[in-house]
């Protein structure tokens, strides 16, 4: 039996369950990634059992983390926003040029927009939740885009009058209808838009 007395008159407290918390975070990240993939493949109305199967867990596990579909949708949205925002500085560090980093980041943003498909309709009855997501979207992604634009401008690669919010809105508008019209290629048009920002 291990004596809990430390010998200095105090009682040694058990170490905090850090591994358990880390495991719980990893499990939640796995669920969110699986849900995002399912939303891309089948829309936000995909059956929960399909998400559970992708994540390799039981349906009950998903409901313990996210009691309602709206909770899951909001969590996926925030998860994707954070992943996209955090990619900006990493791409700047790893890419051959700031413009190349911008182009790669915009591709991630387009991927995010695909995941976002159907969100407005799914949350139409919860204006507060939808507004909170919009605030998270603008609060995280606009500064990330601005960082890339500022770097590309400082390098003399792009024109100086490009606004991050307007660019993201424009890319978003170009993506409308991409999933319903097989003759429309939003990615190609977005690529032409980003290439057109170059000065030379």
C-alpha cells in the first residue's frame, strides 16, 4: 500500500488525469473529422449511424459528445474554421512564396465551403447559433486571409488593394452551385481569380 503522506506534513494529491483529457480531446477530434467527411459526402442530414461508422464508434458515443444534430453541426463548423485559420502561418512557412501559400490556403477555404454546405438550412430555427458561427467565421478566417495577403503584397507579388473580407466573399460566391451543376467548375474559376491577383 502506498502512503499518501509526503513526509512533510502535507498529503500528496493525485496527479490530474491529463492522459484521459488528452484522449477525450483526440476522440472528439476524430468524431468531428468523421462528421465533416460525412457532411461533404452526404450533406448535413447524413444519418448519425453513418458518422459513427466513419469514426469507428457507437452512435451513443456521438450523442454523449453532441446531444443534438445542431450541436454536432456547430462543432464541425468551428473545428473546420480553426483548422483553416491555423493553416495560414504554416503554409507561409512551408510554401515557395507568399502567393503560393495564399493559393493553397484558398483551396483549403474552398474545401471548407463544401463542408459548410447546408448549414444555413440546418440551423435556420436557431438565429443565435447561426450568428455565433458567422462571427467565428469572420473573426478567424478574415485575419488569416489578411495575413497571407499582407505577406504577398510585401513580397511584391500581388496588388495592394485586395481586401480579405471581399476576397473571401467573392470566393464563396464563386462556389455557389458547384455541387448542383456538373458543367460548372468553381475550383477552376477560383484558381483564375487568385492567379489574377499577381502583379507579374
